[in-house]
């Protein structure tokens, strides 16, 4: 049985080590102390809930190369991810959903980010935004795992309850909603805020809105793009301090080399993909870089950063078999060197990068 040793191994109880993780087939069978190990860190494989594309591969494209997408993800420590489909006509969104090969063990399900968005659409085409269509949502296939919608839309709380009843996680985003509208959706079962601080007004001391709810309501997990362009390091530190164990790092990565997100054309400048007018349109971030950024630039403890990249997002969308290093869990693992760069990745016990 393979044994993977590291000076520090992140378990649900924190770091242990030196230790070795024993793997049998696709499962972890034990975490055992060992006498010596290289100065490396072994963490659960990363889980990214918001991936529009990677490098030159767009998840919405009919010719998306899913083998290459997985390989690009594995190289950065990601072992589970949600292909994310942005605002498009409803008939196009249905076709794009059906093209995602959710039978792949790496793909947790589809994340729909739009078209039911509100007052802060960002790069989403405003002419394609729609009122909530409850019948369309009811007809979604079970491959959809996560839906982002805006709480200020008519019927948002009812749509949230409907989706949650089907096992779909609801995230709130691209919104200018007031606190009451956000609370109604959270009471109905919404459990995430999509890319906190982006696609929403800033925190105001008299009108706290969606940012205030995200930072103070323990029912909500806050997604966070830690590319140092979308969010300042001080705001990253604030989020981690306000919500211990309730941050999910996301990349919001796009096919920036292909210069498009579905039919939305982008260009990469000033550190991120953008529309021609400068509006941010996703990122070129990788998850290993996100971990490094929050540790090195925002002063976040390594265990907290790694948890935000693995355990928290896995738990949020109901993946109880991964995102943790413990007996019985799926052997999705990432080995990081002293500089927090990926040395090796295992998916289901098989070394893939």
C-alpha cells in the first residue's frame, strides 16, 4: 500500500507530523506517525467551486477538452471542481449544462452563475439577465450542484427553497440587495456568498447589505478570490478573521489565453482578465497561488488557508468523502513544498501530477 510522508499532514484536528498517509486503492486507510519526512506539507486535494475555464480551455465551449482541464487543475493541486457557466440565453445554458461530463470523479457538478442576477452584474451581459424562472429551475438536471442568484429578485427566497429541497447549494451574489432580502434567502436555505466583496456594494455602516450578512451570519460560507486584484490583502485578512472556518477560496478562473468566457470576450491586463472597459471578468488565478497569497500577503495561518481551499468547500456542497485527510476519506491529496508550491497531486489514490 502506498505511503505518503510529510513533515506536516493536515488532518481534521490540525497538523500532525512527521507522519505518513497510508492509501489502499482510492481511500485513505490510516495516518501514522513516522520517524522522518521531508520538509513538505500534505493537505487534502483542493476543491474549487468556481471555474469558468483554465488557461486556454473554456468550460462553456462545445470543444472543451476535459482531459486537459483536469490535468491543468491537478497541476495546481485541485482534485475536485465545479465547471461554472455564466449568464447566457436559457436555451444555451441548458445545452452547456448537458455538455459537462459530470461522470468524471473530479467534477462535483455544475455551478450556474446567472442569468438570475441583480444590481451588480459585473461582466455578465446585462441584456441577458432575467427574472427568476422557477419552472426552468425546477427542470434543472441533477448534475447542477450550485446556483448563484441575486436575493433582490422577485421570488428569490422561493427559488432558494426549491433548489435546496433538491440538494442544490444556493449562493447569493451579483447583488445590491438589502439585508432583509439577503436574510430571507438565508432563512430559505442559501448557504454561500459568491466571491465576497466583488459583484456587490461595499460594506456601509448603516446599510450593511450582502457584505454585512456574509461577514456576520455563521450560516453563510464566503467565497473569496485571492488573486490580490479582486480583493486587497487587508480585506482578505478581515474575511478570514470574521469567519473562521467559513471561507471557501475560489479562483473564478477563466480561459484567459483563449480570451473568452462563453461568448464574452476578455483581455488580460493589469493582472486579470477584463472587458474592454476594464471591468474585471474572472481571474487567471490558480488555487495553489490563492493559498500562497492569503498566507504570505494576508497573514492567514497555513492550516486555515488549506482548509479554505479544501475542507470548507467540500463540506458546503455535501461532499463528505473528500476534502479531509482521515481514514475512509477519498485519497485526494496535494503535496506542497516549503514555498507552498505543488510537488505532487493524487486523485483517488493515483498520482496525477
